[in-house]
C-alpha cells in the first residue's frame, strides 16, 4: 500500500480558500484581502458570484483579479459595514494576532478589515507561530520619515530595511514606502501596535492585533483546522 503524498503548500492554500466560502453571507458584500492564498479564495468566490452583491478589495491586484472574474468591486467609501473580511497572513499566533503586509497591501487591508464584523484568516500551517516576529515586520511609511522610523526601530533592537522592487524603493498602492523590520520579538502585539501607530510618518504597522482574526482556517496535513479566537 502506498502512503498518500502530503499536500503541497499550494494545495493547502486552495483548500483554505475554498473553505472560506462557508463564511459568506448570501446577498452580502464581501471584504477581500490580498496575496497568493486570497487569490485561491477569489477563484472560489467566482464560482458563487451570483450569490454575493459585490466585493470591497484591499489592493489594486485583488481588484483586478475580482473584476477579471466578473465580480463587482465597490469602493470602501460606499460601504458602511461588511459581515466578513477574508485575508491571509504572514504569521498568526495562538490568540489570532497577525503580522501582515508581505504583499505590501497592509494599509488597505486594515481599512477593509475594520469595516467587517468578522475577520476570517486563511493560511497554511507554516504561518502559525508561538510569538510574532519571525517574519520581518512590514511598516508602510511616508518616505521622508523612513530613516527616522528606522532609527526608532533600532532603539527597540530591530533592523529596518527599505523594501525594494527592481532595485528601486517599492511604491505601495497608496504611493508610500515599506520598511521590513527584523529582530523583533513581539510579546505584546497590542501594545507594540499602539506604540508604533503613534510615530510620526508611520502610515500602518503590519501588526494586526487590534484588528485580529476572529477565525483562522489553517491548512494542515490533516485537512483544514478551524481555530476561533
Ligand atoms: C499582503 C498580506 C498577505 O495576506 C500575506 O502576505 C500573506 O500572503 P500569502 O497568502 O501570499 O502568503 O498581508 O499584504
């Protein structure tokens, strides 16, 4: 008898993307995140597009994918509240606190998440951590403040690096830059998120503790685990 080969990371992303459909409220507007896992969710959502009113998207990339699949995308200003926001994460801890922004979409992700009653995080098992901080912390910054903010992270023991794309500073959908900060052990995500939010020039810090997940659909070797917080 042959042992079945373990699912690939891509297959796990597909599984959790499909599993998120069960949180969609028929007739509602759906909040949609950004990233390779969310792309699987968008593909699955296209299969039930007649059952939703529209989507609110957290990035130009997700908007383009949604529209290409025939899903109407509304501006966040047109919406007062969403029942659900579905997004991936770079890390998630045992309380549903996350680090996000690996795809540089953290600011719009936090905005759309804040409109939603429920944040459904979809992730493969590699994203689960005991303590946040292994993944470099993304921080969207106003370019003129980047060096000052980097020095503030250095005072906390972190090393901030400007994210580049094709040799040039990456420019976000909002026209700003991203610092990626290594060397932080984030033992109190709520307090650190609040503190960094106060630094002049910080647009958004990629700690999602005040805006944490309510549910995580985690793709594991044993199938999709549902974790609630
Ligand atoms: C984008 C994000 C993504 O959710 C995060 O980077 C995870 O992406 P992926 O599903 O590709 O691993 O925060 O800004």
